[in-house]
C-alpha cells in the first residue's frame, strides 16, 4: 500500500481483533516512532499488550474493544508543539495503515488510569493512538459511532477561501483539500481553512477559531495530508509551522 492508498483507506478504527501484533510489525512501528522522535524532537512512545492481551482501556461508549498496542503522543505544551504532534502523529497513523493496521486519534475517551506514558517536565500526553488489527466486518457499534461523527464533517468547499471557488481552483489544490477532508480530526470538526489571496499566491493554512487547543493538532494533520498529495501532483513543498503558515513550493 502506498501513502496515497493509505490516505484513502484509513478510517478511525474503534474495534480491534483480540490478537497481538506480530514481532516484525511491532518492530517496524517502533522504528518509525524512533525516526519521528529524532526528526521532530517530540517523545512518542509505543506500548504493547498487558497480561490480558490488550494495551489500554478505551471508553466503552466510543469503542467496541480495546487494542493490543497504542502510541502515546507526548510533547511540549503550546500551539506549535500541538501542530507538530498532529503532523508527525498522522505520519505514524498512515505508516500503521500501510502495515495493514487500524488506528484512531483519541484525545480523551480512554482510561487514564490504564495509560502508560513517560511525561517529562514541561510535557504532556496530548493524545493516544490505539493500534491493532481491524475486524473483517465493522461492528454495528462502530458503524453507528462513525456515522454520527462523520455527519459533523465540514463541507469540502468550506475548507477553501481563495480568489475563485474551490471547483475552479487548480486541480492540484482541489486534490490536496480533498485529501485533507478524508483525514481525521482530533475535535471531529475539521476546523482548518486553506487561504489563497490571489492566483499563484502561496496557500496558507489557518484555524479561524480556537476553543480547545486541539485545533492546532488538526492543523498539523491537515498540513501533512496536503503536503503528501501536493508532492504526488508534482507540486512538492513544505509548510511553515504556525497558524497562517504558508505552503512553500520547492
């Protein structure tokens, strides 16, 4: 599975088969966590199963089962670390998807008493990402939860503010925003808007309203999806960090 297929295939998985990750897959995840930490300065951590075969207790009203593995996304406090956490956390999620695993971004619906994480001074556990094998058939509870959450999604056109409507924007921009729309949202509202002041001007990413701070995580997730698809469309570039940061085409 390539990275574009991973964007298409990834969903928020809220049910897991009760079997552990095989050693090779777990090691691949651990190696990716190490690469991310070295590149970003964040402190992601990977945890495997406890004695009962599960790794963490998820809220039963939001999950149909507990995963055999999870990533603790630990980093400094503040808007920019939150954004970087979203960017690199989603990189881990897409990597896990490429390995054939199910994942979910979780900010609060887990039992903190069962959570293992090393948190240093000035750091916090921002999110956890449960990881495991999704069941062949999605349980009814997961289908119901997913339908309710995705119903809140922002309309695609509302994610764009440019000199022309999104349908008239360059095809690569349309493809990038479509990929963002398919991505997860930590607050389940997809709050990021992409702005272009004039034809040919840099595209900027902004969050018009910040209420919980998790909006910055969503911005990091959105920037990664946009960047990946821009590269595939022949428009490689990198994002400036921060609200209103620009996508700088190479």
